[in-house]
C-alpha cells in the first residue's frame, strides 16, 4: 500500500531503454551490420525521506558482423537520448503530471552523464576488430542510474524512455 506522510513511499521506478538500431553500414572495402540489445535501469522503491541517492544499473550489448569485404576496425559509438526532459542536465521520469529527476552515467562515480556529446554529456565508443577469420565481435557496456535524494514526489509508478542510437 502506498501512503503519503511518514510512511515509506513505494513506487516502481522503471527506465525503459529502446534501442534504435542501424542495419547496415558501407565501408570502403567492407560491409558491416550491427545490432544492440539493452536492459533497462530499474530503480525499484524510491524513499523521499532517505538521505541517500537511489541507484541501479542497466546494460547494452552491441554485436557487429563483417558481412563482406576486407578486415576493418569498426569504430562504434553509442548515444543515449535525453528522454522526456529534453535535457542531459537532469533527465526526468514521469507519473501523470509528477516528475522525478534522475540521470544515467558511465561509471558508479556518477560524474559523466551518458548522452550524445551535447549539453555537457559524453558518449561511448568501442572499436571492434572485424575480419573474415573473426567476422563477429561484441562490446558490452553498463549504465549507472542515480536518483538524487530528497525529492518530494507523489506516490506512483515513474518511467522514462531513452532511445539508444548505435552509430558505426
């Protein structure tokens, strides 16, 4: 049961990551195809009375395959959208008209916001060596989500949608 006041606020916090995937990329002597899968950052219960931020992790796996051509070092970039807030300064999850600030970072130090390189954000890069003898390679990354402590929010289920773009 969700109650306001002195009781602990229980709200299922979900961050659903949708992967926007490009299908094929032509290189000078190679054709490469990449796909991405993600697992969302699910924060669970947020307690507005706690003095500690709420944290969680999610992940992404990028698989690239050399379809034809010579060996190539495929430089793959991973961008995250700003979500419903439209800003990397503070992403927001929503429940009806209520909002809850959070962000997604590169590490558990929570210093570099994962975005697209604008608005003070950074993006991930992986170089995957593809060759006819080793045509498929994978890169695995972790998202670190954090909800700052002390936000006075209404009870509810809060969520946001982040679009993941893989550029290769």
